C-alpha cells in the first residue's frame, strides 16, 4: 500500500545485533513503512566483531524499504539512529572505519577493564585495547578517533564527521553529570569525539546518502541514544517513576527519574535524557536466551501453564556472569530440583526470569529509585501473551504492552522531538497541527506516538503461589555469595510486607 506524506513522518533506524531495522512513523504513531536487513556476526571465543561497512549497507537496504511507502520525493521531518550500547571502533578523521566494531559483549579487554575499573562490556576498555592494537601513542599524531556504532552511520548520512551523543559515550567514560570527558581521560583528548545531548541536530542527509538510502536530501539528522534507551522511549516510560522492562536474549530495566540514582556498586548507571533529566537502569544476563532451542514457543507456553509454580527453581543466565541486580562475574546458571517434564523445565525458565525481574525492582527500591509509575513490557519476548501475564503475576503489579516494541520507534520519537525543538514555532504546518515543533517534552511527544496494545492486571492468587519459590531463590543467591546480604534482607522485608498487605 502506498501513502501520501500528508502528515509529517519521522524515520527511526536501529542497529541491532542480528539486523538493522528502520521504521517510518507519523505523529500519531501510525507506521507508514518498515524495512529490515540482516547483519553478520564474527565470534571467536570471547571476541565478537562486526564489519562497519555491513552496517551501512544494511541501513541503506532497510531505509529504502521503509521509504518506499512514500510516493515520489515525500519529505520527512527528521531521523535518528540508535546502536548497541558499548560497541566501539576506531575511525579516521573523515569518519571512515579503521577497524571492525568490537561489539557490546566482546570480552577481550580484561586487563584494560581492570585498569579503568569498568566491566569488560563497556566501551572504554575495548577502545583502549583497539588503540594499543592500532599502535596509537599520545602525541604521535596518528589519525585515529574513538567511534561508536551510530557515528559511522551519521557520518555517512551527513557526509562528514558529526559529534557523538552522550548516551553512546556513557560507557566510554563520559561524565553525564558534568557533561564533559573526565580529567583522568585527558591523555585521550586527541582521539575522543565531541559529545552532544541526544535530540541535538547533527546535520542533514547529503545527496550521496540520499541516493543510497532513499531518504530525501536535506532531512535533519538528530543525535540518537543507545538501543536500550531507544526501547525505553518506544515504551513511553519517560515520566519519573515509570519503568520499561526489555526482555529479549537478556533482560534490561530502564526508568525515568528527576535525579540520578546513586549506586556505589556500579550495577545501576544513568543516561542523561535530552531534557536533562535521568534514565537510570541496568542490564541482567538472564533472559529468553536461556530457553532451549527447537521447541515451538507458543506450544511450550501452553504446556508450561500447567506448572505454576514449577517443580524446579532456575536462575536462567543466558551467558556466564551477572551484572544486575548484583555484580557477580563468576555467576553461572543453575537449577535446583529436577523438572518433571520438558514443559516444566520451560516453565522454570520463564518463572526464573520473572523472579530476577522482581529482584531487579527490589534492588531499585533499595537504592531509593522512584518505581511507583507504570511498568511497560517490550522486547522480543513481549510477543508472548502467556509470559507477559506470568511476569505481571509474579511482580504483583500492573503492566502494559505497546503495539510496537521496536527501538526504531523510539528513534522516530526522538527525531520528532529533536526536529520540534529545532524548528520551534517555525515548524511546518503538519508539525504545528500535531503539536510537535512547539517545545513539547520528550514524554509528551512519546505519548502521542506510542500506542498501548495490552493492559495487564496481576492476579492475586497467582502472585501468592510464587512467593515461596521467589524467597528460596533469594536465599540461594545469597548463600552462593552473589547477592549481598543487605539487599537480600531488604528483599525479604518487602516480600513479608506484601504478604501482610495481601
């Protein structure tokens, strides 16, 4: 079906692990066009790389497909790009890649991580590893620039090097509170990029990029955010106390707060929102990646419903090491008891993820984060109606599921916000009629563009069934030395209070 671009639309581009996704979205959340293109992953032990040239080719393919819904040269209001958090590479002064991209879960930079006091999944340790491998030395004048995944695409789109956004720069050591690179990174000054807030206009689509992507020349390019933040924007969880739980291969919780959430353990970190508020969150290694490959998920969900609770208790890490709700590099998946059947084992994983999700929320409460706002489920696993209801039951709180669960939608929302902030009252007629371009907050723009598909209410009888296995999991994690005793005690106190209140 072809559409006339009568109402202004915005393009969101998501650089994922397996593919690039592009969505063309109007101000009321209508998806006019979509496109996707696969990506190749190169894995060797702890190493995980991708070819930056393939990113651009995939962006061109996905964007052309998304833009094909518009006839002729229909204009769009702007675009923004998100990428995987912690993915980094080196580029030259023109933004051309010099190395492959070291992906978010590349684990080679162990020594560098210890030196700077960061997790190996963060970008700075990997950037230091790359600089050493490239032979960079301070003051030698080598042409090298630390570059984040979306920077490669914005350079191609605008025809020149553009600043990076503070969201992607966070795991490279950027100080989001001071909005500056910290003094201790001063020796890297010649290779660190300029940084701007998400939502800032970076430039316009150049003619060469327009021919390659189908995006009209002159389209504003807006600074994006990481894929986790993009998913949060796509959920509409942007007012203080609201949280988005992104469940895919792993589990990520991101929320909104007027102030940073302080965490001495470094488990929870804070992105700076475009308006200066904060988006705290953390990433766990549990998730759908722990489910066995092969069985039909829909069929297994039906069979798993017979086991509430499961006869086994599982901590379903998709890969070794845990990052949230506690930091335990030595943690491994485990199962207490023996599942009665394949379906019972499936149920144990679904429930184990939900237990961990509840523990994450308990940890956020322990830190004093606001968690009393709405909870939204997104991510690939949110396609499972059974799992969504199970999670709401185990958490004992309502949840909602949007129509679109794509990070690319979040980038379309951010593009609309950024273009609106830029044009102000001088925006186009379409922008003015929808309310965009009049200085609306990002949350207000999202509420116009994000459509909620399902509202979930917890069932008290089901919640009560899972109290005992949740308490056992907390005990086991504490016994293994992974879960700190103060957090375990806080969790039990909250659980006892919930039991009394019920």
